[in-house]
């Protein structure tokens, strides 16, 4: 019967889906911890920033571009020694969080830099006129004004991380990517592969919708 194939398929999806969500959420948080301060510093040190430092900005900017352009699979392999040092293993959802976070951090840094650069210069001028320090301008003016753009960017980051986590499944990362490859492709179960792809697409749509709604709410509260 049709249900004899459908029900076992449904029973296979919850755990890999939970692993993918776990990897995505934790990696996003860690990428923000690394990327937002870096992006803020890049903006501050840029030629149009609060404290222009051209040489330092150029060095950091090129380093960020280098990490952004590196294919994730290669980065993940290069980071296996670091992952083993921190997690004591290089396979499984928790181990994948390390390369996922490092891969996403430069992307978040660029998003943060771009969002901060889009803040109205008149707001910064007014803050300076009131005697605000650079730290106060960043904390009380720049970040609140750039928050809607940051939220939209983080939604895009999470979508990219879902794609990265699916690729990580090819080398023991777990999640929906591992399910699609190990139980779908290698065992010639096209239904498993299609189901995994459908769940990934649903996750992407939910994240995009949530990011859009939250960004619009933040814009309306300005």
C-alpha cells in the first residue's frame, strides 16, 4: 500500500530536520558573535567610517573577501584539525557547527558593514553634535538604525547555512543533507531525496518569511 512507504518516510524526517535546524541556529548565533563586531570595526575603519584607518581596513577587507570566496567543502576539510581540537570529533551536527560558523562570519561581517554604511549621515552628525562618543554612536545610533537591514541579512545568512549544512552531509555532517545522500542517493531512494529537498525548501521559506516580517516590524517602529 501507498501508506506502507509514506509512513516510514515520514518517520525518517524529524531527526535530520531537527539536526539541520540545530546546526543552522547555533551557527547563526556564533557567526553573529564573530561577524557583527568585525563588520562594525570594518565600517568604523573604512574611509567613510567613524575612525578611518585605510591600511588596516584594506588588510581586513581582503581577509574577509578571501574567506568568503573559499568553497565550503574545502574550508570544512581544512578546519578538521580545529574541529577535532574543540569538539574532539570531526563528524556529526555539533562538529559541523565550527566550520559553518567560520564560513558564515565573513558574510555576516559584510552584511553588517553594508547595513551600517546605509545609515543616514545626518543622524550621525546630530549624535556628534550632542557630544556622543564613537562607542555611544555605534551602540545607540548605528546599530538600532541598521537593525532592520541586519535582520534581513541574517535571514539570508541562515538560508545560506542551510545550504552549507546540506553539503556537509556529504562528509558525515548529519542533517537533511546526510539523509538525502546516504539514504536517498546511495540506496536509490528517490522519494527520500525528494522529501529531504522539500523539507529544506520549506525551512528556507519559513526563514525568509520570518525575516521579512520582523524587518518590516522594526522599520515600522522607527
